[in-house]
C-alpha cells in the first residue's frame, strides 16, 4: 500500500530529495575540547496539494564514513555522520516521536546552513564573482565594450572579499575561533550580532575550505544558467517559488540587454573569434572559475555546436551578469531575515550527554548559534 502510494507520488513528480552528500566527509572542528558534529542527511520532500514542500523522511547516520579525510580530531573520536545505508543510518519519519522527528529536521537545518552559507553564498557569489572581476581587469582594456559592460558589476567585489579574508577566513579568524569571541563589526565598529559574524561553526576553517574546494570541483556551467539549473533540479513548476519567478524575469531582462550590446559591437561570429582580448578573458574565467574542467561544460557542447558564436557569448555574459547581480543578491540580501532566528540557523549541534571525545549519541543534542 505504502509502496504503491510512493510510486504514484513519484510518477506525478511530487517527490523531491535534498541531498547533503557534500558534508559526508567534511572535517569537523573541536571547540573548547568538545568534538563537533556534522551530518550528511538525505531529506525526502513531498509537494502537497496546497503547494507546500513537506518533509516525508530523513536519513541521518551517526557512523563515521569509511575513508574519512583530513580529520581535525582523531578518527577514533570522530562523530561525523555518513550517508551509508544500513542499521546505523536510521530513517526518521513524521510518525516517530515528536523529539526524534524534530531532531532529524534540526540536523537538516544545520546541514542546510553549512552548505548554503559556505557554497551557495560565499563560494558561488563572492569568490566566483572575484574570479570574473579579476579576469575582466586583467584581460580587457579600459576601452573594451565588454569591460564597460561588466565594470559596474565588479563594484565592491574585491573590497568585501579582502575584508572577509582578513577577518573571517584567516587562521584564527571568526570562523576558526575555538570559543565565542566578542567582535566588533569592521564596518560599523558595533558589536557584531552572531548571525552576521558566526564566531564558531561545527566545521571551522578547515571544513569551510574543504566544502568550497569540493563544491568547486563539482560545479558545472548548468549551476549558473538559471533556466537550465531550475530544469535540472526539477523545480520549474513548483508553486510559491519566488526566487524562480523573479529570477527568470531578471534573467530575461539581462539576456535582452546583453544581446543588444553584443549585437552592436559584434556583427558576426568572426568578429568575436578575432577579438583576442575577449578570447583571453573567456579562457581565464574557464581556467580560474571552472578550473579548466571540460566536464563542467560537457552538457553544452552539443548546444554550442549548433549555436552561433555570438549566441554563446551572449549566454556567457548573461551568466556573469546574473551571478553578480540577481544570484548574489538572493543569499546576501536575505541573510538577516533568514538567519536571525536561532531555530532556523543552527551553526552547531552539541551533544550534552557526551563527555569530551566520548562516544556520540545522536538523540541528545542541544543547539547553539
Ligand atoms: Fe554576501
């Protein structure tokens, strides 16, 4: 009965999976002699007739994964969780006790915070936009039309990233501190709220670097093409998805604007191909932002073969402008509204029943941010 219901839901396309695989081998931090915890949950979601995405089942495991890498604390005392199915990977359901189900959802919130802030926000907007900005400044002369098009979109990119590297990401910086510190916001000189300056997280600086390097190694061009990304994730049609609704309108406006600029300065494919500065600019972005991985663009090769060169450059510029405007604004501008609430922003999950470096119990946890 349950199986036939699940099969029916799957056929309707009403089932979604939030997969936090990237956390499965992330190094964890040790704060105040207490090992920290990271989960890599799988969360099954159901799109209800009312248009809400409701969690159906959550798999969370307390077992250390085989081949765990770069442990900050000894493997024997690691409490990291893996996605390996089996008896040690319990699947929680809404029919479990209220506290068990709440705790499973809490692990998902914690994982969501780590992936969203480290990769979706910092890596995909701040750092990749810096790679775009550096390529623009290095490869295009001031009089180049594409330089003029892109320059307004590089404003403050280097400045804010320099501040982040000096105060947030540096060794012993805010992310790496082993105990909460009272910190003044460098911009306002006021006490920084913990939501804006998270002094401690369960993964620390090493975990942050691991997440970003792993994420970068798996990024593809699709991640940055909004229509393709929405289609690949199967969320083109779900209701009440305002990021998609607004984002597609802005994407279309950017694409139209870029088309006119490119059409004016590049009347033919040959004019694009003969622009050595533009070719060098694209080459640097491919090398620095996509690490020169051909696999990151493989899905586009057929499309590119049948499209004109000017079409390809329009698409590429649309990706960059959207990344530095619409996509960057999405995680940044909503930061306080989304994360000011402790119940939805869980930087650390502490096991209160555990002695330092003792065995883990995933059922007795308090939260802190
Ligand atoms: Fe930001």
